[in-house]
C-alpha cells in the first residue's frame, strides 16, 4: 500500500463538516468566549488527568482562550494543526473540542485528541464528533494513520476510541508524569485507512 504525498498547503479543506447531530468547525477568531465557557463547565473533569492535559491546570480566562482560537485558526490555514469545536448542529452551542495534531506529512500520519463539555457528556456526542473527525482526517487530509494517546485511567476516552473503531496498540508504561511526579501510563490507540 502506498499513498501519494501532497504539500500540505495545497490541500483544500472545508472549515466545517456535519454529522447527524453536530457541526465540526475549525476554531476562529471570536470563539474564545465559547471555549472559555465550555472549559469552566468542565474544569473538574479535565483536571483529573494532569499528565496528559497540563493546559487544563492553567487559570481560565477569555483572553487566553481567544489567543488559543486565533492561533488555532492560523495553524489551520498553515496546515500545521487542526483544532475544531463540536457544536450542536444548527446552533452555536459548544459541546466539546477536538483536534488533529502533530501531522507527519512524510508518511502521512496525525494524532487526535478531544474533550467534552461536562453537561453534554454521556449522550454519544463526543463519540459522534471523534468519528466525524476521523473521517475528516482520512478523507480530507489523506492520512493513512490516526493515533490517540489516552491516559490509562481515562476510561471514558478509552471507550470513545473503542466505539469509533480505533484499536489498542499497547500501553506505554510510565510515559508521563503528573505535576506531583506520579508516573502515568498511556494507552495508544490507532485507526488506519484501508485501501
């Protein structure tokens, strides 16, 4: 199996795609307040996994998240990183955030990550969003492999991986550490594009 490599700046990408219940849209300038509000709703859950979500330990501010959105949009245009909001379809209600990160265009492969807004979890929306973003990566970025690196104790994210057809490749033992020095294991899941 081989893949035709293309310069990433020449890849035409839609800024949003729809699933049954969601619009998956790249972050844009002006989205900072939306991300801030979703983060504040979810801060306790996100801070359970400080080794893999160190950014969640920082104090929330609208300016911080606005800077994140502006940088995210610039990275999307430059094809360096791809951050998306999960919005209830037909609304501006943010239910989560997801992204495709650290592309390796020479293979090509990419990593996927996500978090859900706590009041909207448990409804299958994050699974739907992750499945939609996997499809986006294969169809539009033309990658051949998408990997997820999940804290070994994050059972909800592990279930999302399994429900979206990602396979467990293994566990990286003592791969990361909490700020207090507690060593953490990381599960590696992946999905590959079949020809």
